[in-house]
């Protein structure tokens, strides 16, 4: 059996060399060669392979078919006996794909247009995601049971001139609706920042739910916190679930008591300590969220633009100045390292989380491979989802909404 790592090396898949779209067809074909979905990708995959063929050591076989089956020597191979199919839109680094695969889902399509995220995704799942969702040929998106999308919160206002989801034309959510309309997945699972609840005087969320209903779905939503699913991070996100016949019941989710940050930390690493004056409070303040405010950096107090009599607060209000105790949870990881990874007070010292610790408090398994680009690693993890939280939602989706689905080859066919 040919190893994926060999194909990857021979075709220089890792670097993509401007061939991301060809490689998306090629890797999607390899991932699906045993099921009917492969026909969506085969033509372009074969064309690409034949162009490359002449210079390759795997070229001794004239037919792409001769490479199959493949030994998937990657961290997260697809399940051997899938119980349902899903697609991974705005896929990032695969925070949905890990838990969906763990509960028996087979990914039949992924889309993500950021080069670094595509690289991280391919490194872990052996598949290059398709690029810009606004330019997708919908025929390449196969039929599937569950549509997953942690879409970016993009402001949109409703023109009110058109009917149904055409109102959202020109926005990213519009392209999700187009896929739902064409492929009619059994379940739609969407994730976004908590602020979506209030965006544009609540009109954005109302419109999304209304359009899902117009497309034939019964919709439920809830704000969930990663700290209720075994992670020491105060990360609130809205989860929206739509199903053709039944409303998803969020009350069945199994939650856990909040863990403390210190039990997730590395004993040894190249830590970044705070080497300037700071103050640790004698009485630390525990917040309802589980955050424990431990102190602050002694930076010059910012006065400009601060309301009279609140100058003393401005030091602590600037988040990068705050220090949190590791007896509590960590604030939500931001997507920009520069906008402030937070300071933590641990074993009488003040330091920041290492990149490995960041991936740990998002629930990424140890075997998840990191690309070699530090600022991108922070961006990717801050953009991603709390893996155990999605796993609990996905398990309940499977239990409540897709128990009766059995995969036969025919059901893969678009
Ligand atoms: C909030 S992040 C989702 C991260 C993902 N859930 C994960 O687990 O890593 C949104 C992602 O959408 C991607 N994106 C934004 N616009 C896109 C587009 N037009 N087509 C494809 N991907 C897009 C971004 O690059 C980003 O990685």
C-alpha cells in the first residue's frame, strides 16, 4: 500500500506551489476513492496527476488508480466505517473535523481560503481544502448529512428588496444558504462569536434563523462556554443547529465543572516571563466566569480619553495589562498574538501561555501537528473552536438527529 506521506513528498503537496485548487481536487479524490463522492473530483484529479506524472518517482504507475488504496499515515485519518457524512466549511485548522471524525463522521468536502490554514489542515487530515467559498462550483460539493460551518462574523444589512435568503447576497452566509438549498443536508451546525446575538440590533441572527426556516429547518440556538466542557478557558460561542424535522435539544448536553488552568500547564518549556514591575493583589477577585483577577502590570496609567475619576481603572481595563491566576480559567484566546495573549500568575511568577498550552486549552489532541509559523499558529488557534465542546454538541446531534442514518455507498452520490 502506498503511504500518503510518499505521495505528499513526491508531489510537494506541503508547499502547494500555487496549485491549491488542483491539490484540493486531487486530495479530495484520494480521500473518497472508495465511495461515490469521488466522481465529483476524479476528472480534475486525474488531469492534475497526469501533468505531474513525468517527474515523479510514483510515476512508474501510469494510472492514478494504481496508487490506491492509500495508507493514511496522518494524525487524523477518516473513520474506517463511517456512520454519516459531513462537510467542513470555513474549516480553519479543522476544529470541527476532529470531533466529527471521532464520533464516526466521514468528511466529504472542506473549504478554507487561507494558505496557512490550508497547510495546517492538509498536514493533519491529508486533504487540501477548496478555496474561496464565494467562487465555489456548487457541483463539487457532494451530498452530505451534516453541514458544519464556523463562519466569520461578517456584518451584513438586509436590503429587504429580495425574497428569502437572496437578501443576504454578497455575504458569506449567503454561500452557506446556497449549499443548503442545493444539497439539503439533514443537519446544519453553525458556530459564531457570542456577539452575533446582538449584531445589527439583533437583525443579523434573526435573519439567519428566518432563512434557515425558509429552507425547511427547525432551528435551535444557545450560547455555550468552553469552560463547561472540560477546558480552562472562558470562551463563549453561539451554536446554531437546524434539522429538517426536529428541534435540537440543548438541555441534553452533558457539562462538566470548570477545570483550573494550572492542571493544563507545562512543567518545563521556553516560557516568556514578565520582566517588568507588576502588582499582585492580596485579595484576588474571582469572577462568575471562573476568571480570577490576580493583578496588573505597573504601566503608566493611561489618561487620554479616560473619563474623570476613572483614571485609576484604566490600567486594569486594558486587557494586556491584566494578570490572571492559574487557579481559575484563562480568558478566551484571541486570534492575534499582538492584541494580547494574557499574563498568568503561576507558581509565584508571571508569564504567558506557550503555543502548545494554547492548543491544549482549546482541546486539540497532543498528536495535532503545528505548522512552522508562530504568529500564524496563534491566529489559527484563536480562530478555532473548543474541540470538546463541539464534540459534545456533535454527539448529541448524532444521538438526537441522525441515529437512523446508515451509510450505504449510494448515499454518498451527489
Ligand atoms: C472563525 S474561522 C473558523 C475556524 C474553524 N472553525 C477552525 O476550527 O479552525 C473562519 C475561517 O474562515 C476562513 N474564510 C473566511 N472567508 C472565507 C472564504 N470566502 N472562503 C473560504 N474560507 C474563508 C478564514 O480564513 C478562517 O480560517
